[in-house]
């Protein structure tokens, strides 16, 4: 990326517009009822932006192009923690101890193409399709607990910054950190991604998170907010950038190979499934919003509750039909599970299914890997590209593809399940969440990671930012100092930037600082921060992380004692 020319004061010839030529006055927030949502369907700017983004690449996925699918089952305990599952949800798959639900899972990288390296620094997709008796449930998450942004209208932008330059077709640090430096909410995700967690040693040795906030609904219609966690029983293991480079020099597909071979030799990977639960309200007592996917829920306040165990025990028979054509979507929920107003979740729910209809085809849900295998499918949908059957119910009049009808057509289910979510009132607006607090959670992550992870994070940040322009470097160091003295000072030292060099940088335009942020800004680099993990208690995803070597990865991670995943990183 070449040097960026400075814009003349008052310039107006680069105003962002949509394809209709309409100037875009707000490119940061969807239109929602109140600052927290829900979002509205007439979000024209968001819909135009996201639907174009969904169609930017053919035929491979725009994101998560390289992945690997296998099959297994979820066996549940019938409880959520120590309480009956029915207290929180009426979803049938959770109710009975020992109940097994078949599933397909797709692990993936995000940014690289279909033939890219599986040890590139990148979030890893962790997407599970449960074939339940009430139809499919898709839980589409990542190996990291948070994300870069909190509003889906920014998704095309964050991915564009991470993708290759449209001119040079190279992934450029200056483009990545140009965007991130103007997006304070990304600091938490960056602190995960540029630590060793950004390069898992294998798919078997990484965690999985739903990332977004969902809901559970019980028989009375009462709702709770919920977060999903998968913890690998073989432990978490990751690579430094140097070790990953050695693996990449010999094997671009090390993670897929490792998973395939482990299953073939009967070494079936397992994950414990946990949830965190929170009452379904605004939680004004918290200094962050529980619907913000750039935040975690501290486990000392919202403990992990065990639900069951996922076991992977069968490989695909055809890579294209079962991997390339599997299609997940966050909108695929069963009775007893529901959406929250999480702005990323709302946008993903539209975008994912829209992408699948474009990429795989209108009738992608008729493909075997996507079918609802354990539930009846009866719809009035017909036609479209590559349709090969109609979803007729037994005894249905084939002439009637509409509802209502008195001539043996389909009819609505007589079962109306209660759902008593909170009432939402607010002005229709385009605004960000009020409780942003963008530096608190990355401070917790930085303070609770293992020493070798922190050293690797600092080295990676300093090395990559060394390839960036000075204004980007200074703003990123400013952000890191707002997170933690040690973080900003160490990265700044690698760049030759001292706290005094950035002390007078003003906050970003429209950035809202908390009272604590204002105090930290006045004492930038001299806030007396400590690396005391005990002050944070158990910290989501700050579990013990085994430092894997290239030789171990290339050898299939055999006989590697990575410790139990639930062990805390810094004890």
C-alpha cells in the first residue's frame, strides 16, 4: 500500500455513497429501535452493502473458503450445570440425559482462499449443524470468544481490510491496521488474534464459541440470554509465527490432515459444551453491554455450566458434496432457542442464508448434507435453480402450493409455544451501543494470558506495525496504552514510539471514553497497570495453551500432553 496523500481541509469529493448515488451519512450503525435494537428490515444501506458483499466471490465462499467437514454426535446430560435443562429451555435435544443428536461440523480459516495455508494467522470457523428431531440447529461460531466489530454493517469493511489489497493483491498490514486503528472496539479481538490463539496447532486443539448472544426459552415462555462454549478435551495448543512458518513450508493443509487422520485411527476428538446464562434484560449494573460481541462475560460472575459432550467420529466420503456444499446460517434455530438483539447476530442471520442461496443455489437446503434428516419437511416452496423435488407432506394435494386452503393443502402448526421476551421501546435510530468500554476487556485478556503468549503478541504486533505508516503506528500504540501500560510500552519500543510521542493524540472522532478511560488518557503509559490475573478471576478463553512446535504439528500432534482445556492460563 503506497503512501496515503493527505486530504485537503474541507474536501468533499470523496463522500461515500451507495450505488444509487445517495450520500451515506452514517456507515457505522444499522437502523434500530433504540441504541440496542432490535434492527429493522428497511435498513436499505445495510442491505445493499451486505448483499453486494455476499456476492463478491464465485464460486468459493467469500469468507471461510478453506475448511474441513466431519460428523459426530452431541450427548447431553439432561442438565444445564446442576439444574434440569427444562428450567431454561424446552429444546428437545437438551432434555434427556444420554440423548444423542447427530451433527456435522465445519472447521475453517476465514480470510484465505480455498487453497490457502491452514496455519495462517486468522480466526477459525467453528460451525456445527445439529440434525435434531425438531429440524436443524446451526451454531455458527469461531475459535475466539469475540469479534472485531459489534455491528454487522461494518462486516464488509473489516473483511475488506483483512483481504488482499485490490490493486497489489497482497494482504497488507498497513490496510489492516489503518482500519483497526479507527475501530477501538477491535482491540479485544486483535489481542486474541495476534497472540498464539490466532494460529491453532490443529482443529482438535482449539476452543469453539458461539460468539454472539442467543436466548433460551422454556415451557412457560420465559427467556434467558446465553453464550455457548466448546472446550477441547485434548487441551488447547497453538503455534508462534515462527513455528507456523515452518509448518507452512511443508504442508498447507496440516489441520485438515490432522483431523482426518485422527478420526481414521479411532482417536475421536471431543469437546465439552458449556453455556453461560444471564437474565434477559438490559443489565444496567454492567459497564458493558451483554449484546456486544466484542465483549466476554466474566466467568466469576457468569460461570460456565456443562451441557454435554461433542464427539467427532466419521469423515466425509466426498469433499465437494459434503464440504463445499454444506451451508450454515445463524438463523437456523429450533423451538426453545431464540435470537437476541445482538446487532452482529441480526446481520449475520440475513447475510449467511443470503450467501448460501447465491453461492450454492436457491435449493441448497435440499442437498443431503443440509437436509433436516430427523424432522419432516413440508413447504410450499417450489421451482428455482436445481430443484429436484417438492417438499410434499403425506396426503398433501399437489395442486395446492399456498396456505390457507381447505383442499388438503398444508396448514399452520396448532402448537403455539409461549415466548415472553422483554418489551422493547425506543426511538428508531442509527446509533452505537451506549456502554462500549472498548479497553476494559482487552486489558483483562492481556493480563490473564500466559507469558509466552504475551511475548508472542507483542512481537507480532511490533513486527507487523513496523510495516505501517507512522500515523497508523502512533494511533495503535495509543490504543494499546489505553488498554495496558505494558502492552503499549512494549509494542511502542519496537517501533521507536514512546508514550510521550502519542500523549497529545485526541480521541477519535465520535469516540466515547468512560471516566476510567479519561483518567487513563491523562496518565497515558503511567497508569501503574499490573499483570495480576487473580484480579480478573477465571477469564473466558484464557485457559492453558500448549506451545506446540512445527515438528509436533507435522507429526500429527501425537503423544502431545496439552493439558486439560479448563485449566486456567495464569494461576
